C-alpha cells in the first residue's frame, strides 16, 4: 500500500511529471507538506522535487509554475518548458499507469 495518491501523471520517453498527495499525514493541513510535483528522470531513475510557485486553471487546461520551469497540460497532452527554454512534449496518462520504478522512487522520496 502506497503512502500517496497520484493526482496528475504526464509522461515522455525520458521524463515523467507527477503531482502527488500524501495520504499518510492525517490531520496535516499545510499544503506544502501534503502536495508535491515531482519530475522523474527515467534514464537515471532520479526523482527531483519541483519548487511550486503558482497555478492557473481555465477551460483550455492547467498551468503550473515552478522555479525550474512551467508546465502546461490538459486531459490529452502537455509540455514542460524548463528555465533553459527546452520544451518537453508530454502525454497525459492515467494515475494508475505509474510504473513500479517511479512508485518506488516516490516512496523513497517520502521517507
């Protein structure tokens, strides 16, 4: 049983972006301790926490701003634009599609 729930999962051949909500912190209301956006480098199996700045939602999709870049997505696709201006095209996936390697990396991150 995992200690988190995947809220969003966006995938690319080399990277995956996920928003998770911790489910093991009963009674904690500080959103910074409960919600995390993470970038998973598949080649190196390395997880990086993205530093959340702000978010926007409208009928066209979602936008999340981080210190490391910006993420734009809708129900089908998205893209991450890093602070180096490199665009990473993404496909929106079902949260249940998260693979074992990423799940284990997230569990280790939460320890």
